[in-house]
């Protein structure tokens, strides 16, 4: 549905985007993920028309829209700060785009009230001033305003970043549910890895104006294509040469200590039943962090510290200073 081909964006001598190629399928929840300044918002603004690329084409549903003005693209936009009119009512905010497009009053009223119901805003909330609403309610208003014009695509730029952690998790679920119910193609920008993994059908990981990897969440996390992606997505252990050599010696795996090797925390197993194909080590518990659902341990083995996540079953905790057995499978290593 959305095709970006060979996109390059320059600001003076600075190249913000280099050779960006993306294909977003219809109805997909597609996320641009990366650290600040990596080019993800610039790519989003290129799709919406706020930025014109110096090279490359933007094609939507087979139509080249590279030179089309913003207002003719039929793309809804939700900004990081929502960009709502604080002195207007919720109703007036949602109706704003319809009035600009000269929709008649009867249709405006019907569409605003229908959209309010879809995003769970009551008739009482529709008559309130936006400034009187909570952050979560304001986010719903921003989404309703973006969707009321029936856009083919909705683009969201860090829409949850201004909310507290608990509300962010709650609205994340609501956002995905809304997107499924509307069936609308969604392009989402975030720097939050957990957000990207839980919401997305597909993720493009950006770094310094280029895309390091495109794939499904499982692919990005378990089969990180580059060392940057491997380090950026989730918590991870770098395996030092001494430990790597010992894993190779025990398992016969062909591992090169000169190559950068990593293992995810949940792939470092503590006191598990013995199993073939694993290297085993005696380790000492340096510290533990309690998270409720799981416990994160820092362990000392083979001259380095390694972190492990263990499911919290409420029956057994490893104490600081306790000696434990650690098991690592060479197939679980990511090598670069």
C-alpha cells in the first residue's frame, strides 16, 4: 500500500535519510523504531508530505504522491504533543478537519458522535474543553480527529511518550485494539522497544539515517541482523572470549572468540535440569532484581558477569553469594 523507494532527505550538507526502502501492506501496523535523531520521524514526515525528499519516490496505492501537498494525501496524523486546540471543546477539535473540508453540519455531527463512541469518548466528554481532559483522553481525541476524515492511512509520532508508565501500557493495548477494529493501515514512530514489539506487525529499525533491519517482532528480537539491532532491542549479554572458548570446548561448536557474540538474558538458564547441547558452568550470584513476574540475576562466571532472567514461581530465590549452575546453548548465541 505504501512504497518508499530510494528515499534520501538532506538538510543543507547533512544527510538525514539515506536510501530508505519500505513497503507497508494494507491494514498493517508498521513501526519505525530507533534512538533519537535516527531518521524515523523524518521518514514519517516524508510520507505525510511535511518533508519533500531530495531523492526517491513515495507511492500510495500505486499513485505517486511525492509532490502532492499534505492536505490532499488523505493521511491522518497524530503528533507527539497531540497538537489539539486547548480552548476548543473535544467536539470542536474532532470536527475541525471536517469543517475545513466543508462537510455539511448534519454529517459533521453524525460523524463526530460516531467517532467519539468508537474511541470511547462519552457525549459529556465531547462538550468539555480539551485542557480539562487527562493525557489518555487527549490521546483519544487526537486519534478521533485523525480518523474522522476516513483517511487511508494514519501516522502516529511517539503518541504515548508524554504519558506515565502505567497509562502508556494501558493505552498501548487500546491503540492496538482500535487499529484492529478500524482495520486502518498504521505507521507508528517510537524509541520504545517494548512498545514496538507488542504493537507491531512489522518493524523497521533505524540508525543514523539508514535502516538496519526490517522484520516481524520475533525476527527482530531473536534473529537480529546487525550488532546495533541486537544491542538496541531488549537487554542482552556480550559474551567475552574466555566464556565463548569454554562454550566451544564443551559443546564442540565452531565459535570464533574474535567475533562479537551475544546471548539474551532468558537464554541463560540457572539450575535447570541437565540437557544435551548445553555448556554448563559454576557461577556465583552477584545480585538480584525483583520484577514480580520474573527475577533478574547478575552472575559471575568465567571472569565476567552475565545477567539471567528467571520466571518467578514464588517458591525459590537465589541469594546473593549463592553458587548456582548456569547453562548456555551455542545455538542461542548471536554472532557478528
